[in-house]
C-alpha cells in the first residue's frame, strides 16, 4: 500500500530559565520591554505532524512518502527520518529555514515562545502527481496540518486525480473559514479529529453529524483516555479503548502516534477495529516518552500490551505484521 503523508516538518528548540519571568518585569515600563534570559537547559527535538506520523509508520515497518517543505538546514533531520524508514524523496527544499518552534519556560512554567513558519509556507509548491508516478500509484494520501494553502491544494489535487485521502485538519481549524473547512473534508475516505475538533468542524461547516457522515466515509474521533469512536453512515458505531500507560510524560504527538498505528494496520489489510487498537498502542508509547520521535516499539512488549488491553486474538492478528526487530533510536 502506497501512503503519502503531507504535513508540517519542524524542529523544536526548548529552553529552561531557572528563574521567574515576572521578577524581570518592571511596573510602568511594560510598553518598552527589553529582556534577555540566561537559560540552563536546551533540548532540540525533531517534530512536525507530518514527520511524526511518517516516523511512526517507519517504526512499524511501513515506508510512507513524506510530502512537505523544508529548508537547507534539513540534512541531519533527513538522515534521521530515512534511517527510520521514511521516504524523503518528495520533500520540497526551500531557501528559507525549516519551520521552527522556540520556547523558553521558567520555574513557574510560564512560557515565552515563537513559531517561525519558514519553509512550511511553501508547502503548496509540493505536488502529489510526481509522487504517484514515482511510486506507481497512491493508495491513500493523509492531509495533516500544514500551511493552509498547501492543505487545500493537496485536497484539490486528490479530488482531481482520484486519490483516496484522509482529512486531518486539527490545529489549522481555528484559522480557516467555512468554505475552506468544507473543502478539506468533502469526499474524505477518513476524517481524523479529537472530540473538540469534531464539534468545531460541525460548527464551522454548518453541517450536522449526519451531514458529515454523508460526505466522508469514516469519522475517526479520538477521545483521550476514553479511547476512540469510529462512525460510518448506516453502520453501528465502533468504540475501542486505550492501552494502559505506565507514566504520562508528555502528550505532544500522541494523536500523531495514533494515526501512525491506524494507517499501518490499514496498509496490512486489517480491520478498522484492529487499526484503532494498534493506534492506541503507538499513542501510549508516545505519551510515555519525552519527544515525539524518541520511542521504540519493542515487538515482544508490544504483543504483551496488546494482549492485556484487547485480548490474545487481537495481539496475534496485529503481531503477525509487526517487524521482527524494531528500529532503534539513533
């Protein structure tokens, strides 16, 4: 199964200031702030929703084609992704720097942050037809959050060329108006959202839940600790639970992990229920790890966790497709 993942590719620069920002604010001078904080910690993490999803697929032995825009500073990140089973041949390289999130957190967990879109602003320059030609076709295109113009362009191209696509607008819903959200959703084979985003889509489009089900084949709504809800027109809804989490370390990228597992199971020809179960497993690993691409899926441990959560039959069916040796983090 040939899967193309379109979406953001970014790096996060996270710093810690041991003091308090408020101690440096002077009453009556806040209209002319000029401050510099000496930080004692810096973590540079690989991120971006498209990259996170492709990484997760690679961890499961499924090679997807990542489609997005990066800068000339992408070389090390490219090597990391390719080393973890991601096809990076269709990534557009801009003269601008790769998108970057820079955030400083103080002792009270107050944050001062900036996001530089950079090369991400050129994602609309990417085309899906060359990807399909290179791979011999596309079975599914996941359209994840990216520059809105790029998301709309990819959706339009999928309709024009008959590529099945999954809509995953999530973070970009807030800045899009009714017609844009409708354009992203109409005709999707899968619509991925969390519970809040599901309600926001209905509000923004003016479509009811039934209206949406008439316009997409399958709605997949993640419900946090309550699992996931799958809805299909004219069929009973499906609810799938979660995998027990040993420690909740960082929720960033949990939804990306779920999508990786879900799409991997689909590529293996498994049922939607099994896809949700594998998605829950990967999501649990992400939640237990600091960083969105730092987890490792150990096959034996994964089988055990699946068996406890969903029973031995589910574990056996999914386990038959898991790679014999999980790829180590580099």
